[in-house]
């Protein structure tokens, strides 16, 4: 549709504006001695007086830069003769007018390698000749090996990055089961070993008490003479402990089981707010002692 125009001396009608419509599917010839322009599917076309459709093609080079816009304003071509390429670019078939431009593989590899930076956890190695990059974890201080077992507890330290930085295992000596919502309602199991070579009372287990808490303790001990074979002993004791204002009191120690071949013995005493479970051997004899206790705390 044309609007606002005038006729010049060459009998050419000058338009102030031209509006292109979307061409219907079935072409229709324009009026005689007229040409119709229209737009369809992102491209421009014109229709001659016979109703034949033609592609509206333009071609221009922008500022001598080698950028050429062609074929319905939809294709951008590069003219190798008019472009200066930086080192590292490869121009293939420049004489054909439609050159292929690609990055040199060596330049690409060097570029990628320069972007990869070592960190505290990763070490990158670039092999220029082979064109490869390898990444290795840096040493974390953890010794390779197998950790844990049926009587061991594993201690793990993890860095902010999520990497394990320390790993160790130790023999499981105690278990503490706590009641939900109560800091002093616990059930504990603990074991220990000691050797004696005289009759002096030796502490095999010491456990701390908390102010305002009460405990029921069950203590089992097995002993065996190791410098010669034949002598052994076994003990079981049950008693109550309370801590009031930092002062602990041990109730009656019940001897629920005692069986021994010779005069070895066990005893219960205190030190500060700690309960000490002690064993006494025989002079000039080697005895191995294995003890386990269970206690309820409330």
C-alpha cells in the first residue's frame, strides 16, 4: 500500500512510504505494468506482471571489512581478501570468496591450558607435545590403607571443600547412649586393660561424674597370671554413686561374684569427682586385667 506521493519529470511515481503485505499462498498477478513486492517466511519477494515470483536479492559489502550480506538479507559471508586475521586463525580456500576460518589447534590448546589454574586440591599438567591436560589430586596427608574393623572407631576430618584431610582408627573402648531431650540420662559401656606386677592398687578405669547426677554401676573384671600359667580370677561388683554439689558419695558395693585362685582383688574409691575402679595383684607376679563397666546416669 502506497501513501502520499508525486510524479517526477520521468513519469516515475515517488512514494512517501511503502507498506509490504504478507503474500498469500496462491500468487496472483498484479495489475498491468505493475510490480508487487511482499514479504513471506522471513524473506522478500517480487511478483512480475505475469504472476511469476522472484526472490528479492541484495548484496553489499560493509565498509570494506569483508562482511557481505546476501540473499534476502539472511546470509552473512566473509571475504578473506578483506579481513585481517590474528595469529592462530587458519583461513582455508580464500580465493573462492567464501573462505573457511578456524582456530589453530595449537593455539586452542594453549588457550585452554592457560585457563586451568592449580588449586590446593588439584594439580594440572599440560603436555604441549601430546596436546593433553591431566588433573591429579594433591596429597591430602591421608595415608593410603584400610581403616576400621569390628572393634574400632574411625575419626574423619573433612575440609570446607568436602575433601577428607585426616583419617584415623582406634580401638573402641566406650559407648555412650543418650536419651532424647535429657543431657544426663545416659547408658554407658566402657572397657580397659592394665597389667600389674605388685600388690599396689592400680586404677584400671576412671570415670567422671557430673554435678546433680546419680549413677548405677556394674563392673566386671577378669584377670590372668601371665609370667606362669595356671592362676586366674573373676569379679563382678554393683554399686551406686551420686554427685551433689560437686561432692560424690559411693553407696554400698555389692559383691555379686568373686572367684579367684590366689589373693588378687578389686576395689572402688574416689578422687575429686571421679570414681576409680582399681585392681591389686601380687608382688613379683605379672597379671593381666581386663575390665568392663556399664552405668546408668540420671
